[in-house]
C-alpha cells in the first residue's frame, strides 16, 4: 500500500483537522482509515458541544465526502458504545453508551449502517495498548499517584486490551478484503480498570 498520513500536529504529514476546511482530494485514494476525532473520554465530557461537533457532525460529513469520492472507509469505533458493565460484549449486543464519546461513536455507527452500508467497515476496538512499554492511561495513573498519593479508576468498567500489532493486522485484512459491516477486536482477557 502507498499510505498517506494526516495530522493536526505533525508537520511531516498532510494537515487535516475535522473541524476545519481541508485540501485533501479523497478521489486520489482507494481507501481511508478514519482515525480522526476527540478520543479522550474526559475531554468529551468536559467539552460536549465540541465533542459532538468533532465526533459526530464533522465525522459524518468527512465520511460522506470520502464515500462520494469513491473510497472504501474503515471507521474505527469503540466498545464504549456499550455500557461497559459486563465482560466480552458480542457485536450484536444491545448498545447503551454512558459517555459522550460512546454516544457519538454509536451515532456515527447508526448513520453509517443506514446511509452507507456497502462502503464502510466499522472496527470496534477495546483498549489499544503498545506492544512494549506502559500504556498512556497507566502512565497517567502512576503520575497521579506520585503527585496526589492516589488515582481514581472505574471499578465497574472492564477492558480486554489489544495490542497495536493486532489492530494493524485487522486493518490490513479489512483493506485487502474490503469487507463491509461491523467488526470487533479485543483481547483474550477481561480486566476491571481497578
């Protein structure tokens, strides 16, 4: 694959911000892996209007633009479309997002499956962790413990970590097969955040 990366921050990549005009001509590409968005659950809760604009309104506008240009789209979603109160959700389980982040992802999933079911693969991920090293959320917990003597974590939410390599392989498979629909990828072990 010839891959072009976009970023709001990294100058070596083509500039792209969901909430700003862009110069990307999507008709030059066969496929788009849609990674853009506000990904911090805390930031989404703190700035709900911006989260909704970014993670729903601007997202569906851009996905629509990609599809109209002839691209196959892989939209990365999240297991936050579920309540998080049980282990190992099935792809067809009832969705009940409790966070603004999850509600926006759920709304995009519904929009995609209603409007563009033939052109989009939705890949729901659990918590993605690096193949080596400490995940950023755990680094934050360690920093908070060092600074405050404690940290707050959910006791009633679970995660089944999946590493970057597994995500990469799933994306390659979806790109090569252009399979449409909703897919989930998570780890073999379910752990509570606590």
